[in-house]
C-alpha cells in the first residue's frame, strides 16, 4: 500500500462511484474517513490495552472494528442489507455514546467524530468492498503507517470542491517551511484556531520530534499542539491524522474560534506559538462580529482570525500566518486598525510574498506569510518576494510547490540584504514610520508583472469582490467626511 497511496484512494472512489447513494467527491471521502478512523482507532486501542491493565473501550464490543469489519473469506462476514442495517446501528450507537467531562479525550473523540457524520452508501455489497480495502491496510507496517500520514494530501487533492470560500488544503511545503522558521521548542504549546485537516499541527510535531531524547520529552511532545475546527469533515481528518502520527489524545475541538469574546481571553488561553492559514473570502454575520471590539469587528473572516491571534499569542510568543493580498493592501478602517494593533504590540519582522499559484488548483489568489513575535513594537519589516522556481510557469496539481523551493528564502533569512531586480525590489526593509506614512499598506515588494495564469471564473469573482470591498470602504469614508462637512456648514 505504501507505494501506491493514490491508487488506494482511487480504488475506493471507483467502488463508491457505482453506489446510488453517493453524490460527489465530498460524500465519497467522508465514507473513507469514518471507516479509516475506526480502523486506526482499533489499532490504537490494541496499544492502549497493552499499556493499561484496566483499559476499557468506550465502543461496545459488537461495534468495535475487530468484531465486525474483518472478512476472513469464510462467507460469514456481513454484507448486503445485513451490513447496511448493522452500520445504521453502529452510527446510532456511536452518536449516542455516554461521555463525561473527566473522560480522557481519546475516548470522547469517538462520539464527536460521529455526531455529524453520515453513512451515504445504499449498496451493502459495495460497502463490504470498501470495508475490505480499508481493513487490508497493515497498520503494523512502518511503511504503511508512514504512507497513511500522507493520505490527507492525496484525499484533498482528489476533493475538487476543497477550494470554495477560501477553504483549501495548505501544501506541506508551506506548513513545513513555516514550522521550521518558527523554531519549535519542547515545552512550548502551539495552536491553530482553524486547523482544517491538521497540516500545521503535523508539521510542528515533525519538527519538534527531532528534539525528543527522554520519556519526559515524549510527554511534552504529545501535549504540544491544540487545534479547533468548526466543520465536521476536516475535523474528522484532523483527529485521524494526529492518531496516525502517534498522538493518543488529539487536543482538537469541534467548534468555531470566532464565537468567543476576545476580551475574555486570559493567560491560560494563550499559546507560545501560532501557525495558521485562516479561511478568507468568507463573510461573517453580525453575531460573530459582536465578539470583537468595534474597531476590530469586520465581516471578513481572515481579519477576525488575525484579531483572535493577537489576543491569544503569549508574551514573547511567535506566530506565522498565511494571509491574502487583500489584507496587505486593504485600507478600510478595520484592516488598518488590525495592522496598527499588530505593529504596536508585536514585531512584524518578515513578510514573504508567495507566487499566486502556490495553492493551485484550489485557488490562484496571491497569498503571503506574515512572521511576527510578541516582543516589542515593530521597528522595521523585511519583505521578500519568492519568485517561481526556474523552469516553472506556475504550480499545479501535478507540479506542486516543494520544500526546496523555499531554499532561496532560507538562504536570505539569516543574511538579510536588499535585492533589486531591474527597477523592482525583490527584498527590501521598510521602517514602521514608512509603513505608517503609507497608510499601513503592506503591499510592498510585490510581483512586477501579472502572472501568466487565467483564473477560474469563481476565483476571478472572489478576487474582484475583495478588491471592490476595499475600494468601496475608501469611498464610504470620503463620502462620510464630505457629508459631515456639509452638515457642519448647513
């Protein structure tokens, strides 16, 4: 399996395409994930049973994967209508598991995983085929376990609708680069407040794992990440992803980070490091905006998450955040206020401008990585434009960004200098006073020419709407000033 992960996903999808109950990739992937979770969870329970003398599964015996999923070829395994009826009982049982606040997270996650999960398949014979393929994965094989850690990239690349409303897979090259630059240390806690499938959490864990030398180090590593995700499907992926990477109690909540008054956060709610790619392009309702101070309340999702980050980053903490161009060049009151707060309370030391196709094929909206520390107010900010690597016109599904494409940034990072290419700066330092004088427009060291890429219609509309909103806000401010003067003179 390890050598043909894409083939595994395709094989499962091909089976389900023949089922009349499934409509589209999202439903097919949801089918894969709930079954894969139960397979992985059963394997983890075998480990817990060996480590804990009194371990008791939260799943009733008849519904544990080991007791119903395996097909030994004798003809006794459930299939057809019998299997469909059993899975209906399985879902009802798992959705209604009794849990208590003091119950370990590794038990409580079973119920939260299934509370909003669906079983769509209507052909019990095809469902048996899906179960057999997943059950055949050898979780005792190092190669298979290592490959399964990559299954989420494969799944999301297959999920064609993943890029709607600013929600899409962050390439591993980006998450790994950000985790490396933020410099994890044992004893620190990292958070992602819109963690999706857990990509940033896993990159942090991989980077931090290099420092483990003792059992105490292992315990610190196990408890070093926190995530929250409001949508059920990526939440399921994130939980299973962390289980696959050795985290027995995945500290991931199913909820919305924006539904909490930011002024109520205390020191215990803050983190040493924050890694995020907040959803953007979405529009939040007034009840969400009410959780933020008036000067920071905005309908733009990414803006609100930036405020959450500023309220939840510890003193001396460090953050790395992916944000769209709209945040950089936006001059409406809220964006300016957020940028003022950011630069007044943190050292915004580096902004990396990314090529527009980093997130292809999900979106071509140009993005940036902001690095900042809560140490002292910003004195200067370095900008670095990461151009397409030689031989690439743009990244794509078959030619994605790789970690080595960040090598020029890494070489420059520790030996910072201004770089001019023709008349355009590729890397340049601006003082905080210069940025303030420019109206907090951070759209600096950008790409000198439009990239040779035709946007999909919905992406073009989203980019246009983002630019139009910023312009409309400027017009509204000017009209408000004119109106005020006319009223004064009346």
